C-alpha cells in the first residue's frame, strides 16, 4: 500500500504572512486564493494540474523494460517485448507457454501470428492505461477543487468516485483557519509518478509570486511615505 | 479506491508552533548570553596579564576572591535547597520534583517562584472537587478525572496527570477554560505549559541529576543555609580589617578598573550566539537555508568553543599561579570544609583565613601589612588597563567583517520598506533559496546574507550600537528614517547590488560614548 504523503507548505505559509501585511486582505480570502492558484495556476504561476504531465510512450516503455520492473512484473515485460518485436516467435511462444495449461492454447488463438497480434494489443492497452494515469491524477485535483467549493469545473465524466477532496478555509471564531486538499489516487504519492513534485513546485511558484507581489506593494507604500517625496 | 488520501496539503497562516519554538530558543539564548557575559566579565581576555602584573596584590587578593566566589556558588546551591525544602513542607511535593516544575515554569515564561502558589491553588481545587463544588467538578469531568482517581496519586503525579489531560484537549478555548477553573487566574499564564505534553519530561531532562540530589539533601541544605547566614558577620569582619590596611593603595587601581566596562564583551558574545541561534531557527523555513545555517551555526559553535577554552584556561592558570594549589585539591578542601558539624566548619573557615594571611606574608615577605609597598601597583594598573583595552579592541576587530555584512543586510531590509526585520528575513530567505536552487549554486555562499538577516529583530540596531567601532568607515547604523537616508545616498533598488555600495557612517551616541571612554583610558595610560 502506498503511504500517504504530506506536502511541506512552510514556504507558502511564510509568503502568506508577508502577503497579508502588504495587502491587508482577509486571512480566509488569502488562504482560499492560495489553494486555487496552487492547483489551477494564475498569472505567472503554473498550477499543479498543468504540471502533472502525461508520460511519454518511450518513457513508459523504458520503465516497464527496466530490470527492477521486469523482476516484479515479468509478464508485462514480455507483453511489451512482444509488441516491440512484433512477429517474434520466441517472445510469443514464451507468453504462450506461460498462459496455457497442459498444452492447450488459451481462448480461440490458433496460430502464432494470431498470438503475436493479441500480445501487441495487450501492450497497447497497457500503454494507454499508463498515459491515462496522469489524466486521472489531474482529475483528482479537479475533484478536490469542486469538493472544497473553489471551482465548479469538475473532472471528465469518465472519472467517477471519490478521487479528490478539499476543505475550504472558513472563519470559525477562535479555531485556526486552514484549507486542505488531497488526492485519493492510489499512486499519487509514488515518487516515479511525479505528482508530489508537481504540487511542491506549484506551491513554491505560488509562494514566490506572493512575495514578489508583496514586495512591490511594500515598496510602493515605503515610497509613498518617504520623507524625500 | 483507497480510504485515505495519498497526497495531501494543508495551507494555513497559523504559525503558533513556530512562534512557540522561537520563544523557547530566545529565552535559552538570553540565559546563555547572560551566563557567558558574567563569565567574561570575571575572566576577560586580559586575566593572565592582570595576574602576572599584579603579583603582589594578587598574591593576597586572588585566593580570597577565588574562595569567596566558590563560596557564593556553594551558598546559592544551599539556599536553593533550603527554599525547596520549605516549599516541600508547604505543598507535599518532593524537592526534586519541585525543581523540575520550577524549570518547566521558567521554560514556559512563568516565574519559578509561582510553583508554590500554583500547587496550593491546585490542591485547593482538588479539595473543592472532593466537597462537590460545581466549578471544579465540571472542570475535572472535562478531563475525565474523578476525586477518587486523584486521591490515589501523589501530589506531583496529580499535577502531571492534569497537565497531560489539559494538553490533550484540542479546543484551545476549552483548554483555557478548564485550566482557569482549576488553577485560577494563574491557569491562563500556564497555558503554554499545558499546551505542550512533553514540557515536564523535557524539564526533567535538563535538570538531570540535580533533582535526585536535591530530593535527598534538601533538608540538610536548609539547615546549612540557615546556619551560614550567621557566618556572614565573621567574614565581613575579616574584610573590614583587610580593607583598612590596603584601601589607599587599591583606590587608584579600582578607579581605573571601574571605568572599563567588560560586560560589553560578554554582551557581544551573547548577542552573537543569539543571532546564530535565531538564524538557525529561522532556517526551518526552507531546506536550503537550513543547510546553509548548519554550516554557519557550526562555525559559531567552534568560535565560542575556542573563546571559552581560552577563558577557562586563563582563569585556571590565574588560580593556580596565585593560590599555589591544584584546583582539584581546592575543591576537595572546600568539600571538606562544609562538613556535617557546623561548629567544625566554622573553625575550619577561621583556620583557612589565618592560613591565607600567613601564605600572603610568606609569598611577599618584604611587604607585610600594614607597610604596603605600592611601587609596583601603578605600573601594574597600567598593564592591566592596556591588556583590557587590547582585548576589547581585538574583540571588535574579529567581529568587524561580519558586522559590516550585517549592517548591509539590515540596510537592504530597511530599503525594501520593511519596519520589521522578520519580514525582510522571510523575503530574503525565500529569494535566496529560490535563486540558489535555480542556479544550482553553492548554498554556503549564502551564509553571510541569510545568517545575518535572520538575526535582525527590532532590537538589533541597539545591539550593533553596543559593539561597533565608530572610527571604522563602511558601516551603516540605521535608524527611524533609513529609507529616505538610503534614497539620499542613491541606493540601487535590488538587494544584491547593495553589497557593492559604500555606505556612510552614522554612529550611535552610545558608541561614541564608549569609544571616548576607551580613548580616554588609552591616553591616560600612554601619558
């Protein structure tokens, strides 16, 4: 089971402190705005959704054919190997042997050519699934935006279920003000997927943007009240 | 679909935990600074020269000063034991545990003197609970504790249990309400302690073996402390007699020493430590900054280690040279002196005084009191003054390069339009962190800027004023209208460009005054 990963937001927290002093905006507004920009992006900031890239076919193939992968999932390697070497009798026959019982061929496959074509189709399917995984992660963030009331534009209809969640920041008297959002997709925290890195980068970009803005505002205020003017 | 989110982030502006840690570090830094300040005040860089030059005077005075100083520390420990013993009788809590509670209170920003009062109020609340009073019943019910539960515990465990239960309450309003119901108004002051479950454990760790020793010996310490109060007159008599013999000769020397303010060296060291600790603490905001500050902090520790070793060696040499006794032997002698039999202790003390007087006459037979030869004292005084002045000047030179960078960074902070150094710190840390990551630069190259700006709080200009030398150019002391001053100097609008800009000097009156005093002393000595 993939462990849950909490993203470090200290840098954004510090930026928000500065931003609030420069703009005098409401704390709830600042926090909610930070979530929206972090996920969807804004002027000068690329959000986490856009940063979660679809993988290149070649990258997926390389990954699946790597030594580590082949040890744990040999079958997939054969499938992909068969796709890459379409028509190769050796790969196809290996797959055939592993998937027959007592010499009886699986399903209605009669010839080696049919078998190779079947293997190639399986390989295509896997590639499509892996490429779609990035879209699935993006759908998780979109769901979180809708769940937290930050946006009305949700993920595509094909992505159903509880794939993301969000809690909007609200003023609850003496209680601390915070917003929370998360992605339920099982592989979201896997380092190889890069969703965590994308989110972290988006948070940093948002922090930098806030500081830049606050700096400009503070400079304006300082110049306004300067004794030299 | 998994039941828990795999990737999540919480965004808030609340930095309570950060501030709490910062407060604790600041308290520790102030205490450390004061301790080192006192140590340097007594030792300073010129202790060795002082003793060598003043051999005739030191032969008599140093053993007495050393013994009295050690006695003062010993008496402090005995008084503490006495105080805790009295408190133990008042509250029923063991002396060792009381010391731990005192420390925990101090760590939370509450005076240790309030332990007794707080515990008595707490015990009254438990008694009221037993009598069925509604306020106390409501408060203890909220903690899930009954009168019977509490009765089974010792007084110290009762406090610990309640502290732990209050800390586990999540709602801060409820926490404050329950604490005040049980501890009265002082409950509000103790909220810092109550919101930290591990506070008592940490206090116990920092007290270490003291707690056990005090628990075993508090009553004995109390007796000794009470009896020692009676020995003050005996000692005073000795000093009165001694002073009448050497007063005229010592007055000139003391006049000179009086004008030297060595506490500034101690203060400088204390400030530097606090700056580095704050810098380290602030480094938590970004991993890269933390990495840089680790290096900076390590350097600071090495620097102070070297300084402290020097100072301790100087003190040790001075004591050895004058007392003619091995330090361990002296310690053993003192331990022997404070024996169980108080009459015997008093007799030993009398013998010691006699022994010291004999030793002094033996060391300097040609100048036996009261016909004291002062021919060497004037020269000795000059040497001492010179040594101290050199020490002070040297201390300033060592700090100089770093201070210039700090002043520049301060100027940058002010130029960005910030009143608070903390804002500037955050901005610069964030900027430096991102720049370095982007360019893949060497993080250690950022140490001067980051480390320096981290230390700038509201009180920094006055700290700098204490240690800067106004005769040096290239330093900037910023005040209330620094923004306009910088604009008048034609400062560029980017921080990194400031490093190449020559800044003008605006000395603080305090610096000018201290520099004048030093110059005056130097002139007199040279003349």
